C-alpha cells in the first residue's frame, strides 16, 4: 500500500505542469546564483531591456497597440463571420483574397507587434491561414510611408526592391503556409460570434477605428511637405475621430453590444500583452535599443558579418531583422547608419524585408495564436526568402 502511494505521489509530482514549474524554479535559481550582474555588459543589458520596454510603452502602446486591440475586438464582435470567410476563407477566390491582404499595409502604419491583434481578429473570425498570414506580413512591410522614406534616403533601387519584395513575399508566404497546413485548416474550429446585422453601421465604426490608429501613430517625416502638414494636424484629427467614435458608441450600439466589444478586446489583450512585453525585454537585453551598443551581443561582433554579399552576410542580416524590434519607420535610418559602417546593399535589403515583419516579441505572440509548428514555419520562410532576395539584389546592384 505504501509503495502504491509513493508511485502515485511520484507520478503526480512529475506531471507536466509540475515538471515545467520545477524547471522554471531551477532556472531562476541558477540565473540568480551565477549571472555576474556587476559586469558592465550584463548590468548594461538589464538596464537596456528596461529602457526598451519603457520606450515601447511610451511611444507605441497607447497610440498603436491599444487602438489595434480595440479594432481586433470590433472585428471579433461586429464583423460577420460569413463575410470574413467569403472574402478570406478557404473557399474564397484566391486571387482577390491574397491581393487584398497583400496591399492592406499601404493604409496601416503599424509595426510587427501592432499588426498582431488585427491578424488574430480576422484569423479567429474564420479567415484562412494563407490570407491571414499574407496580411500579417504585409501590414508592417508595405507601409507606404516607409517605402517612400526608403526610396528617398536609401535610393530608388532599394525602395523599388523593398516594394516588390514585400508584395511578393506576402503572397508567396501566405500560399506556402496555406498549402503546408491545408489539412489542419479544414479541421480548424472557427469562432462563431455575433452576426453582422448592420453592415453600414459596423463598416463605419471599423473605418473610424482604423483612422484613429492611422493618425495617432503617424510618424514625423524628415522633410517639409504634405506628410509633415498631416503630422501637424494628427492630434486634431484624432480628437475629431474620437468624438465621432463616442457618438457612434452612444447612439448606434446597445449596452450589450458595447460590453461584447470590450470583452472581446480584453480577451485579445490578455493573450497578446504579456508575451509582447516579455519579448520586448528579451530583445532589449540581447541587442539593445536600435542605435545603442549596450546589449549582450556587441555591435563589433555583428558589423563585420554584414559586409559584402555572401550567404553568411545576408543570412545574418535576415536573422538580426527577425529578432530585433523596429518601430514603424525606424528601420530606414538604422540601415542608413549600418550602410555607412560597411554593410552591403544585399544584406540591407534582407534586413528591410525581414525586420519590419518579424521581431522576437511578435514571435512569442504568434506562438500563442498559431502554435509552435506554424510559427516556426512562418519565421523560417521570412528569413530564408529575405536571405535569397538580399543575395539576388546584391548581385544585381554590384
């Protein structure tokens, strides 16, 4: 009897949840015991991680991520599942679905993290994996302001290559993902939320939410012109849109509908925010903020690997782009500085194609939405295609 009790206790103790908790406890103990926190590189990396999280919270959470979460909640609450499936589902016309998803980034000035709630919203409402992944890549990659800035600062060749590469990547990666996981997609359960009973009302509401995101996140252009004038009016336009939004919520939606929207938004926030903040901390500790050489990986180790147009240089640039977090439009001046340090044009394009669409924080969130296999497949496709595109572009411009 005692032997049975011992085996039962041991089996319970070694359950997966307990084993994982024990490993975490051991890992934290080993880290606290052995990490040399007095080392300038280690202490600098810790401070850099906290500074990067603070910078992200100040510049991106309120004006980018929060509006995106509310949009995702609105998609989950008010957008008809039948409409999503008819335009982006497995039975939709592939050409229309992928083209619409691929060019969607031209109106959204979002980063790799801000696009995640929008992706999760349309995916959970029934969009096929292919079009949803196409949107996921295109959202931050085909930002019209970033394309213009790339062409003006890095040259028209780089701007054109980035545009063509981003559109092509978005569609090809979406098609490959849809093909690889076609059996799983057919069996995937889809969220059945409230149906769209008022198309005009809900479309108008979503349009205002998107405009709030666009103008609240509008970055300051580097030169005089139309975009700078829009930047000067961004808060006036955002305030007007928020007043319109308040009127819509009060007069167009019932209390139950408003509560449903807030609950859906909260569900997305619970799923996305913890992983996102953890990823920002890890990325800051490893590589530091863009332009700062304070992370665990020194710049002097990375810079020599990015010169020329070798496979190693392009692959290194793609991997760095996939791990680093780039706020919207910041990738251009960063790459301009790297080019000045001897970075090849091929690796520069590889970083441009992988960086805005991926980051370590976005990978963690994607893992919670898509699972391990689909997330790894998406990351590998982006890195490999960016590497190949960089080598081709480097050979052409050479």
